[in-house]
C-alpha cells in the first residue's frame, strides 16, 4: 500500500518548525507546522491538549475519535522518559497525527463495514445453502467418528478379532 505524504520540501519545513517549538516552546511554530500538515491533507486542525504526563508516564500521546489529541508538552518531555530526545517527541507527534489523519472514527467505520457486509445475506437462497452446509458438516462428523473407532480397534488386539468375526458373518 502506498501512503501519500507531503513532498520532502514541505516535510522539512514542518520538521524544522516542530524542532523550533521543542527548543523554544513558541506555540506559533507548532501551530504553523500543524496547519501546514493539515492543509496538505485538507483536514481541520485537531484540538491539542497539553499534559505533564499521560497514563502515569507510560503513554506519550493519545488520539481520540472526536479529533482530540493529548500530548506531553516538550517542557515535561524529559521528565520520567527513557528516550528524552527532541526527535522522539517529534516522532510521537507524527504518530498521533497519523492516527488523526488515517484512523479517526475507526469504530463507526467498522460498524458501517459490518452492516454493509451483512446486508442482503438473509434471503431464501442463503437459508437453503445453510441447511445443505449443516448436512455436509454432519456427514463429516460421522466420517471422523468412524475413523476414530477404526484406529482404536487397530490398537487393541481384541477389537481386531471382533472386526474379523463380523466380516465372516457377512460372507
């Protein structure tokens, strides 16, 4: 699958603005980077909420279905982190923007897909096919039972004698 991303020159500008925001904490640089990214994809700006930590320091960012993104502010990024670099914070932002751009409202989309897959399946032809399918499953179960009993008979000598005796009666 090919993914559409902004051209390299745009990505460099966006990355430079994010790095400037991480160092200086000027919100205009962050807003400029985010608006460039959202303008390329023709989506509205997400609501960003800043936190000191999320999920007791385990989570770096979180995206919600309604378009809200919770992020750790760069001032607090170095506290309680294993990887305390600027690059990791920028990659976290890109990751959350990926959720915002590509997977926002995933539950609703999954429900619509499920409804469309099921629509039209409950007609008379599918019911007949279902009953034929059930009959073939019963036949397969009987075959497996027969195979199991034959295998059990072969393991014990007494059962093999009984089977030979049955064969003589039929003849």
